[in-house]
């Protein structure tokens, strides 16, 4: 079992939910952005969004790997910074596009 943090653009929320469920059913412990449970970052105050960003970095820190949901190879600015952070911690990087080939 791996602990995997899900990263990606919220425009791919449906894909994030589907791949998270699939990988959890394969025995992985999946950590998701809190915004998946609501309506995206716009549903929160700026302070709450900043707090969630810090929490997400902590999730990456305790994970074995991150799963980058890069539909059509799209990776936004925020996700790029999460990838760089994960690399700096020597975490495995798993790309959604590699899993769906």
C-alpha cells in the first residue's frame, strides 16, 4: 500500500474523483484536496484557501507519491509547484496520462 496525494486542476474534478476511487480500490491510501468535497477554491475565503494549500503540502510531505491528474497533458501553475515540491522531497510522481494509456 502506498500513500498517494492527488494533485491537479479542479477543472478535472470528475477525473480526480474517478482515479482516486480506482486507486483506493487497488489498496492505496489516497489523500485528496479538500476542495473536491465542495465546489472548488471559490467556495472558500482567501484565508481558508491558504490554509488548505498548506495542508496539501503537508499531505505531499507524508505521502510516498503524488498522482498528477494531467488530462490532455495539462499541468497548471499550482500543480507544477506541487510537482517541484514533491521532487524536492524525493517523492514518486505518477501521471494520470500514464495510467490511462
